[in-house]
RNA sequence: GGGGAAGUGGCGGAAUGGCAGACGCAGCCGCCUCAAAAGCGGCCGAGGCAACUCAUGUGGGUUCGACUCCCACCUUCCCCA
C-alpha cells in the first residue's frame, strides 16, 4: 500500500505543513519530508562522509567554490553544490576515498554594509548567516565532511592569512608603494585591476575613480611567465578560461629604448612591440603622471606650463576606462622635443590622456601611420603622418585613410628600408642595443595585485609603522593581529613597535578577501592545525584538487590569484607534486527564472526551504541535474520539477512490493525478451553515469533520462510480469544507481530492502558489457541516402547477409527500380546504404 | 573593432559523420472513479487519403550519407579593446 492519510508520518506532516502534505497525497508516493530529514540526521550521526587522512584507498579531492554567507541559499547555489555532490558521491562509489569540504568566504564588504544598515556587528551578522546557510546546505543532502569546515573571518583562519602575508613580505613579494589606484566611491575602498569590470566596481557597479594612494601590493608579476606558461599544463580546464587568463597576463615581446630630451639631461623610456615603425614616429606621447613631466616643466615656456597643469589636473580623477575608451583623444604639447635615437629627428613631446602611467612605462612613441590610436590623435592635433611600412606586394606609400597596422615591407627607414617587418624588428633592436639606446624586453598587461582595502571587515595587515624604525612586520609570535571591535579601532591602531618598543601605529587597511580564498583549499586539509597553516604531509596526501567546480565569474580573479599563491607555496616546499592547485576545473551555468537572474529586488528567487517543502530535495537535485547540461544556463520552472517528483514516486512504487514484510509476491522465474531489456536498462544507466563521471562531461541529464527509461520499464514489468527475477534484479540495483543523484530515497529504499549499511558506501553498479549487447539489431537500409526499410537482423550480421536481406525487401526493390547498384556502404549492425543509378 | 560560444517541436533538451526530436514539461484522447485529483495506457514537428515529401537560424560546399565537418551571412550571449 502506498502511504495514505492514516500513516503516522503523514499525520505529522499534516500538522507541520499543510501544503507539503497536500503535495504528498497528490503524489500518493512516499513521505519525502520524513525520509529526507531522517537520513540527513543519520548520515551526520554516523559520519559516513568523514575523510580520513590515512585511508589506503586512492584519494579524490572534490571541491566547490565556497560561498559568501549572504544569508540565504537559492537554487542557483544548489546547482553548484548538487553537481559537486553528485561527482563526490560517484567517486566515493567508484572506490576513491573522497575529500569533500565546505566553508565560508566570510570577510567582505556586503557583510560590513549590511551590518551598518542594521546597526549590528558584522561578526554577528555573518555568524547568523552562516548558521542559516549551513542548515540549508545540509538540507540539500550534501556529503560534506563538516569536521573540516572553515570560516575565513575567524582568527584561527585569518591568523594564517597574516602569517602568509609575512612570508610573502619576507620574500619581497609584498610591498607598499604609492600608485594611481582604482577607487570605488560607493564602497569607499580601492580595488584590484581584476575587480574593475568595464571601468566599474565588480560589486556595486559604481564608476571607478583614480586616486594616488600608498597601498600594499603583491608582486604577482614576478610569476607572470610561469602563470602564463603553465596554462599549457592545465588540460583539465575549459579552453576559454585558459585563454582569458592568457590575455589577462598579456605578455608581449618588444623593445625598451629611450628618447633623449633636447636641451635637458634626461631621457624618456618607451616600450614598443613595433620597433620596425620607429622611423614613422612623429611625436612622443607621455602620460601626465609621468615623473619626467616635472623635469620638462623646468624648460618649457610659462604659458605652456599653465596649460600643462590644467590638463593634468583635469585628468587626475578620470578612470582608465574614460581615458582609454570613452574620452576623445586629448593632448597638450609641452613645447619640448625628443630625439629619435636612430633617425636623430626632433619630435614634439605631448602629454596625452590615452597613455596610462601604469602601463609600458607611461610613455609611447607616436606612430600615426601604423597605430590606430596614434592615427586618431595625429589627425586631431595636426601632427604629421609618415608611412614607413607598406603592404608587402603593394607599391608606394599613399595618403592613408586609416592606420596600416599589419606587418609589411619597410620604406623611408634609412638602411632598414626594404626589410620585411619581422627582420627589421630584429635589426633595429640590435642597432639600438649596439648604441646603448635600448634592448629587447618583455612587457605584461598583468600588474601587481593591490590587496589593501580601506575597510573594517577584513584581515588586518600585520604591519606596524614606527616613528623610529619605519615599516615593521609584526613577528609571528604576536599573531594573530586580532580585528578589534569597530568601536575600539582608535586604540587598536595605537601600539608599540615590535622592534624598539617605541610608539607606533598599526596599518589600518585590511586585506582583499581574495587573499584568503587563494589558499583555503589547503586549510581544509588541516583545519585545526595551530602551528602552521597546514602540514606539508597533508598537502602531499590530498593535493591537487581533482575536481573544482564553480562559476565562470572568477576566471581571472580567484583562479589566477590561487595559482600564484600555490606556486609560491610550491617554491617554499610547503606543497609537493605539480605546482598547480586545480587539475580539473568545471564552470556550471547560471540558474535563471523567467529568463532573468534571480534577485531579491526582482522577487523571483526560488529558495531552498520552499523547494524542499513543496517537492523535496531529491526532486530538486534531480531537476537541477536533468533540466540542462550543467555548463549551460538553466531556467527554473515550477512545472519542470513535477516530472522529477513523479519519477521518484514511480521509483518508490516499483520497489515497494519488495520491501521487507511485503514479500508475498509469487516468484515467477521466466526469462523473456522484455526481462532482458529490463536488465539491459539497468546497465545502460550505470554506463551512462560512469561515462559522464570519468569523461568529466557531467551530462547527468542524459543519465537521468535513461533512469526514466529504466523506471518506465520497471513499472511496465510490475504489472505485466510481477515477481520476475529481472524486476527483482532492477529493484536491487536501482538504489545504487540513483544514490549519487537522489541520495535520500536511495537510502530509504535500500534500507527497506533489508540492508543494514549505507547505500552510499556501496560500490557503483559496474556496467556489464554482456548485458548491454542486444541479440537483435535494427538494420537501417537506405537507397541513395534515404531510409527505405528497417529490417530486424541478428547482431553481427555480415555485409553479405545484410545485402541479401535488403534486396529481399519489397520497398527497397521499389526504390531501386531496377537501377544498377554502383556501390554500397555498410556500417556494422547499423546501416546499409545502396547507391544506385 | 577583435576573439569565442551558441542557434533543433509549444517549452527544456537528446543525437559529435549513419533511423533527427531520446527523456521530460505542457497539451489532447482513453481507462479507473459518483466525480475530481493521483495513477495507468495512448497520441503529440509540418504537409498529404496514402506511397511519400519537407524540416535542426539563412545561403553555399565536402561526403554514399551532414544537427554534426568547411566557407559566407543573420541573430543572441560571453570575453577583450
């Protein structure tokens, strides 16, 4: 009997939630609410997902990006965690000892802003959110090892942030300098370059301003080449992610050389990838922030000086985006001239808005004929355009409509004329090197990572400023530098110098939260270690992360920073093996509703709690895996999940007659074609699940479609051939097959079939090739590429037999119409194409 | 402007050179029921009485055979400038 009104579980459910109970009776299946909470409690009690550090089995480290504790989970999070959980459970059932941890990216601006808005402490607000979200993640039936949980805002964690910062500092990889930086006026803090998207703050989308501030940087550029080169090793990463990182690092090879300044004992360094166009330089474009401007001001006429000052002042707060893309190319002539090191021509020095102080040394040679931006600028300001490269086969230089930016053949370039661009680049570089004016050089778009944040809710940077000793790192034995209550900030900042004991001031900036997320995957390995961030032998045991799953929005932020950190750790010998943290990376797609991103302001958020109540967690998990391939954007629909609820109910009903105490069914031993097909359906599911896991394609949507077919076949068998051994077999295997995807119902069925241990500790069903093969195949017969017959034939039918069968078919004969068969193509056990004319 | 991904029934999708539309949602019909729900069974791209024909964004190409590979274009999304 299916569950009915009288069942105690349901009476309880009715009291608890009228709506859930209504759904339950509509389904007339099983009491998902009771089963789901029962097993979640049982798994926690038994600790079956605990990862042991000394298991003999091969390890598998499965990890999803840790969430920011914003307060509530929605089904978008659920898609990420369901996929990761399915993978972790699959690997566990394939014989690996799985580490599957979870934690909280708990520092950061939203907590601080929310706390200010509510008048509470960020720590309290965050703790409350974590409490709720941990409950929700557990509610999703996930198989995390909670004994390894971390929260980055706890002193036990951020202490090691500080420790790692000091190691970076000790190796010259953390330093403070004054620089023009991205300032978000809304969040009142600076941002790293990677956190500025289209000139806007990545969090609040305010237009970013530029300010000159003294800030802490991490020297990620020291690792630029390795970060670039090792992308080639990351064959388990999506190609687009690797390409994006490659572009972000932006390595370019060229020449660094200098222009002497006329009547001044100074020079201006420039970098160019197109040294072959040197003879076409008609001006020198300098960023107004360039230090040389101060020298120039000494020799330029007074009226120019005023113009220069106002131009510079005007640009001061303009963002990079405005300067390079939005604004017209503006400039002001300084009145000074530079000397081309090879042609010895005088060219005017201009200050421009489109040259950035932070890139390529803050000055570029202006070659209007061969650079689009220089071309625009020269046109606007009436500067000469001199063509020095012509298309290889083309004839003479002509007035240009636009810049000719391709390689070609040099003209008007002294003794370099007639050389092709590639050769000219070599030759000119050599000449410059010989004269001491320049050398070959490599330039990167990647800049050092700015980690200072002028915000409260973050890891204090462990540096003290002493009036006598200057910048002093806090010694290890004084860590952690505890984040004070906000009301105690003033006293916190006043301290004694660790070196001389004199009066000193603490650094007031906190760290970018990407600092802590760059190494958290190592803390999971050893979360309670209070002598080191992690023990190297733990890293040896568990690293690298075998499968990392998370959103694509972190392609150049978190994922690049983590690679940098990991290489640093590797160089210290703190981790062993490959010097990349994440061997395989998968980006899951978004979950939309009504084709829009879910957000509180739109009021279209589908929450975990309401979904669990309405349809059950197993149904939600199945739906999220089934609705789209995981990398695609999926659309949440309330209708769609009903199909999964039905599937679960059908599963339950198909197994119910076999539950202990229900076994009165006559066992009718009989093997027919339908039974064979049923056994085959079991192995089709197993093969699909296995293939999708091993290939890391994770298209479990197709696996679940095959599960539908299996359950349909079981339902049919239950009415047509109750008690058949094939059905009995399918019932035994079904809970194992669905365990990674719908873990609760799998466990409940498993238990009711009489098993005392968890289904999640079983081995997955091994696909049986013999069961998968069919004795009879359908041979598709085509005439000139069009299907004219489908003929049943024994598997393994020979080409000759197939041809005979086809020619025997009346419809095939009609379409041949007596024409001569010129050739035929046979695909074993599948298809025969007859080509006739 | 450059680069990348995608485009298949009313909808989500399946098929990676070999039967287009698996599986599901929605819809329609039937059984069960006093009735409804649930469940079970069936139908479900278009045209045609049918044999068949057309059909995977558009137009070409390669191939015995193309949703799949190549070229051009259109549209959408993403990244970079």
